C-alpha cells in the first residue's frame, strides 16, 4: 500500500511537549485550523487523571503562514518563549506570550477564540537572536545574544521579559562565537573565541562580570579590571575539538570541559577554571566523542553521559537516574526503542519521555517518578500507525583506504531479496552526521521500491578529530566523495542495489555532493536530486551571512583555499564541469536562503539548460535553507517522486497540485520571457 506523501511529510498531529517548571501545565506544538504549527497549552495538567492526560488545549499563538518549530517555558511557569524567522531568512527573533496558562485555563470549557499578541523581545530589521539562557533563580530575566549592534557579531543582553526591557550586558569584541553563563550569579563568565588567522579556538574566562567588554580603547562604559578581566584559559589548536560545558557551583573556580587534546576523541574533564589544569579525566570513548552530559541542576554533580557511534549509548554516574532509565526501558514497546527525555518539571517528579523507533512515529509518555507509573500522552503522527515500515539497519562500510564508515540502510525488500534501485541520501553540513531513527524520506523511498543508504563519510562529526579532518580539502574530487562512491559500490556488491538504477540525493552539502557525483562520477548515477546545494564554492563563501565571518577561515582550512587558488576552486566546483553530466537533475531551492543563495541554483540550472542537459528547477519564494512549510515539502516531494519513477522505475502516488504551495519554475519562466520577446 502506498503511504500518502501528505501523511509522511505533512504536519504531525502533536509534537514537542514541554512541562512547565511547576509541572502544572503542558505546552506543545500542533496545527492551527489553517494547518500551521502553533503553540497550544493544556492547563491543569498535573490534576488530570492518568487516563485523561492529554486533552486538546488552547492555541496561544497565531503564526499564519510559517510554522513555529521551537518553544520554551519561562521559569514563572506562565510565559512562553518561541523563535520565529521571516520566510526562511534565519533572522530568528525571540518572542514571548504572557499569561499563557491563565488564558488557557480560563477558556478550557468556553473558548472565546481570543489569541494573545506575542511580544518581540529582540526587534529590528535583520536582527538575529541566539545564545538564550534562562535560570530558575532569576525567573524574571533571560540572557540573549543578538547582532543588533553589529551584524557580524552577537553581544549578550539581559532581558527583563515581562517589561521587554533589553539591557546590553556583554559586548562582543569581534572574535567571540559563543558565550557561557555561570548559574548561581547568572553572569556571562565565559566566551568561546575563534582566531581568524589560524582558526584555533580559545575559551576565555572571567571570575566576575564587570562592566561591558569592548575592544576599543575609548570604551565609554569603562574597562574590566582585576577579577573582571578576561583570561585565555583553554586553547584548542585547529584540528582539535572541545569546549566548556559548565561551571561548578564554587563561584566558578572549577568546571567541566570536553577536549581531544592528547587523545583521538573528546573526553569529559573536570578542570580548574583559573589555571586550566585538569583535575580529573572523567570519561572518554575510543570510538566516539562525548555527546550529551547530564548534570545535577544545583550541585553540578555528573549524572550521565551519552555517546553515539551508531546508536545512542549512556554511561550513568547516578544510580537513581540509572534506575529511572531502566524502568522506562522496561515499559518501552520493544528492545530497539530509544529513550529520550523531552522535559522535566523543576522538582523532577514528572517527566515527558519520548519513545523513538526507526520503524514508526515517536510516542510520548508521562513518567510519574513518585508513583513509578508511565502513562501515554500522545503519538506525534498517529496517521502513520496503520502502515508497515522498514527497520533501519546499522551497517559498516569499508572505504577504499580501509577506513570504516558507519552507515544506515533502509531496505525496500526483505534481507536476501533481489537488488532494488538505491537512493544514496547524503547528509548536509558536511560537519554533521546521520543518526539511527525514523526517517520519513527513507521510509518513503522504501515504500516506493527504493533502498536508502545514509553514510557518515569522513568529515562527519562525532567520530573523533582524525576522522573529522580526514575530510579536509577532500570535497568533490577527494576522499569525501570517494566514500560516497565506495558506499554505492559496497551496496552493489552486497546485492542490495541495482547497479543501473542509483540516485544521489541530498540537501545543502548533500546537494553539493549530488552535483559532484553527477559531474565527477557521471557513470555511477542514473539521476540526482539537489536541494539548496552550492555549485561554485567561491561564490558560496563570498555570499555567506555577515555573522559567519569569524568562521570563514576555518571553512577555508576544511574546504581548501578557494579564495587564493582559482584553479582549486574550479577543480572542486561542479559549475565548471557541467559538460561531464550525463544524468538528469532535479533542483529545489528556497529564494530566501541565507547560506546557499539562490544564485548557486540559478547558475548551474541555466548552464545545464543552455547545453541541453536534462534539468528541472523548482524555486520556492517563501523558503530558505530547506522547505519548512508542509505545502512546499509535499509539493516538492511529489515532483521528486515522479522524477524518480520516471528514471528509476519505482512506484508513485498520483501528483496533484498542493493548495498553498508556492512553486515557481525559473527555467520555464525564462523560456517564456524569451518567447514573448521574439513575438
């Protein structure tokens, strides 16, 4: 049975459940009557009977077109924060909704339809907010970073969110790419600094927050003195990984960092924040970096560490927490289920827990720690439940130089069945990675008759510094692309893939890898799908957002010197090798993409069209780096499905115009304009 695209790629029914700090209320995301994801509140949640935990709440936001994708509670357990940008421009502002629980409680039985007006806490054209900190000791304040003073850097502001007052707290001298806060004082005490010349990273620390940092000699606010002076404490040369995790509650004299110095993968260390000396090496895994770190909120005692080579693994340092997870595991649907904590009340007596699988939608439950009970909350997308899905298998793939690559395989047929067409689905970044879990794209392809292979090629994160930097200067014609080629050839040898029906698909770097695959290994792929992929690396880097400027040199070290070496740029940029392309290409692009500008798609689509190479180009004027609006996702995936059916021979659901989709076709529009000029 064909699983409808609308179910796979449309809105979930409910998702992202968050308990209020006092445990009395539940916030979550759900579609508005217009089909746009907004925030809903279920009040008096704590008083509900276990069998009635989830009753639809009241909508407290009204984003009319673009989904709200993240939310958080203030520690007053009444105010809700969320982030929103404008049509994918990634200039996210921080908004607050006041008295959210009061409004919801007053209308559970008699909904008057009034939705409160959200307040923009970080207003201004082209302003972007990030680095947001909340603290239960200071329930009326938050700390937030914005680039309103200087578009290239993020200063820290103290926001009194009930009044909207925004006070400049810490000025960025120009080289800071991230900040850390000491909890007890709720002061900005650490800065992560990137050297623009050698791309080394330094953690800068101060013992007390004084006046505003400023790199200018004529700083009107005054200079930091004595224990308010910033000291360079931890240094990571280019090629090393690590950073500050948190301060300990001893006035910040000690803390936790991760570091790869002297080892292959990152370790968790307890350190002296004054001298930088290591007090204790706590944990290191030889195959994967340290991942999530759980600390006790007040004492900062270590409770658990996660790492992920192929699947999430936990190491416990707190017996009580270990028992909680063992109990949750015992109540999970099966042994393959992964456990994640979506939120906890401040007293940690109630948890919202996510049960995740590779072969079905995520389900959420409420764990009552005192009663030792687990009660169902909701399934994120219950419309998926009637369908059968393929399990995602962890595979190990040998590269041509003997390097082992972790991959994830979703088969279209039972193991041992005949070879099928294959989609090589390449992750973006490229300094990111793929994970095990339910992947709507992989399940969609399997349902249509295509196996899906996802590979953590060299340059992917999480596997240590050598694996990461084996990807340096290996774009396009180097080992990063060779790993993808080797993975396809492995799938052919293993009898998984039909060698004559291979598609390469990806977004961002994955889109670049698609273009590189079609140009540099033109006989391997039957077709390609590129979403927001760069075609010319030099023009890509010349058009990145201003606030990426401190990261640019590091990108050049990883990619190669496309600034100073024109021939190298031409060597790795698919735009200069269009003549080699033999397979048809489908391109999807957001017009407002701040990372990979529309010009990257325009230039290769136009060049292919001029040379008579089959190319289809779809542009969405209200999207950015990917397709956030479900109407556009469903529309583009419908086009992908029929493109794949045409070239690989799989099954396809009938294509129908999607109401609200904004697809445009620049190549066809250009042809139409030229025809009009001739007439």
